[in-house]
């Protein structure tokens, strides 16, 4: 499992980096999808198969499809790529890189100094996830569902108003 | 038998049999359609025209594999592979017979849903990478259609999960020893059948490739074996959905007298023929009808089914 974990993490990091540096929006999205799949595998190797499956179904399978859908509708061409190249000047990378290096330093410090038992602690199956979601964290789940309902009603309202104007 | 040898044999069969059956389905579909339309269909090459498939395959392998100069080359090449990979990955969790599964995961059903939700990328990316307006329209239709029908596809299966108490497909089959889930979950079965049709983009849900409006939809620009991959991917999807209907609602391998694998194959073949009959019988809806049907009728029905099943399971619990 250790090897799988490291390979999946490496893929996730490389794919995310490539996603940031792509000029073409659809290529960037494809790398983001690969990154999400790799993160799902990371979850799986850490003993959370249920979360891994949901990661693929919800993020890679539904939300990213919507992103691709919107990008396709916008029909970005060569002009958009040129603009993207204009925006991604090398000097822009300085700030984020410094912040990322700070984070990496922290992670290395934690990994080398604290006793972190990462692998194979225990496998958290669907039953355990459901029991904690609808047991101690019930209020959180309900609040999140209300927030989503609010978003849904808002989206419906916006769509409806456009319909009537026509 | 050595366990490694046994799993290698299962692995080989799980890839080999669906791929060949998928090719054979081309012949079966043409013959059955012809039968229902009072024609002969392909009957010249070999016995009953069975070698027609071989002739078609040889032909398609020798076709020029042409990539349009205006296409996005890497994405254009990856797209047909995505559908083959995702559908074949789904076959890993299908329990063909007791113990004959590649991976009997405790999240087997979720794995199937995850892979089928990734399959949409193949169609969408093919439509986008072709850089032609018909392909793009086909890709847009595919992404909207598959996203809408995926939502209640997952929800329609949760009733069976509630009754079986597990996402593991072999547990779901085992839970149907006394009664097939099609009886308590009839609504779930109908919903899953419709969602499955939409996921495999079969008629009446083949709007992404509606040839009367969009030339050939998302695969207008594809030729040779890349086109063949979409074709075989579609038939693999039909076999997969039929197998999943068998597993989830019709007791999988269970049945009297005959060996388990025979029952599984017979039931799956029945649903494959049903898919073909639906193609022969039903016209294609308009796209807005398809979308409103999905969101306004099927989704509420799936939620209702889940609610009632949950209430019954809770009430029946000692």
C-alpha cells in the first residue's frame, strides 16, 4: 500500500502543477480531473474507500463535467490562449511559490518530527461513515443540506427570470 | 487451484468474453432488428451471417485512421480510449458466479457508479476535440443528458442497497435468495432501466449522435478503429447495464437446476435483447423533453422510492 500511496500522491502533485501551467482551459481541466482521481486513490490507500468513491462520483464525475460543459459553451480559441499567456507572466509565480515553499517546509517538519502513523490505521467503510454523519455530525449535515437547498432555489430563481424576459 | 492462476483466468475471461460478445452484439442487433421489421438482415457471410462481424472487424481495422488537422490532437486520441477503459473497469466488480469476481469490493456498487460517471468524458471530449459544430453540439447534449440521468441512476439503486444492507454486489445477490429485488423495488428497476438506457446513449436516448440532426454527433470526425472503439464501447455498456440489472434486481446467478453462470448469462442476454427491442420500438424524443422528463418526473420518483423504501425498512426492523 505504501508504494501505491506515494505513486498516487506524486501523480496528484504533478497533475495539479501541470493544470496550473496549461494555457488551454480544457487541457487544464483534464489535468485537474487526473489530479482528483489520484487524490481518490490516495484516500483509498489510506483506508477510506467510501470517501474515495464519492470523490470520483461527485468531483470527477459531476462537478468537473459541469466545468467542461461551461468551457465548451464559451468556445475559447487561440485568442483566449494568447490572453492566458499574457496573464501568466513568470513574475506572477513568485508570490505563490514563496507561500507554497513555506507550506512544504511545514509539512516536512511535521513529517520528520511528529509521530504520524499514516498507513493502515483502519479501514473506514460506508457503515462507519454513515454512523458518524448521521450521529454526532447530524447538525452539520442538515445545515449543509439547507445551504445547498438555498443555492438550488437561488439558481432556479435566476433561471426563471431570464425565461420570463424573453 | 493456485489462487494467482485462478484470478488470472478470471481476469482474462472478464476482458475476453465481454469484448467478443460486444462484437457479436452487432450481428445480434442487426438480425433481431431485421426480424422485428420483417426483413432478413445480414445472412450471407457464414452460417446465419455470423461471420459478418469478422468481415466488419477486418474492414474497420484496415480503414484509414484519419485525424482532422483542425482537431485538438492529444484529446482527440485519448477520448475513445476513455470509454473503453471506464466500461471495462466497471466489469471488475460484476459478480458472474459465486467467487468469480475480479474485485469483490465493499463499495462495489459505488465503484460502478463512479466509472459510469467518468464515461461521459469520452463523449464530451470527443465532441470538443473534433472542433466541428456538429460534434460540439453532440458533446454538449451528451454532457447534459448523462449528468441529469446519472443523478437518479444512483438514487434508484439506493433502495436495493437499503434492502441488502451493503454496497458489495455479492452481498446484494445473496440477499435475493428468497425474493428478487424486482418485486419490492419495481419502481427502482424501471428507473434504473431508463437511466441505463440514457447512460449507454441507446435509442430512444441517442440524442448525442442523432443522425437526422447532427450528422453523427460527437463521433462525426472519427474514422477507422477510433470510431470502432466508440461503437464497441456502446455495446460493452449495454452488456454492463444488462448484467447490473441482473445482479441488482433479478437475483444475479441464483436460480434452480442450472449452474449459476448459465443463469447469469441467460438473464443478461434477455435484457440485452430488451435493449435492442426498445431500439426497434421507440422513437427519439426532443432534447428539452428528455431533460424535463429526467428532472421533473424521474428524479422525484427516485426520491419517493428511496423515501418509501427507507420508511418500510425502518418500520420492519425489530
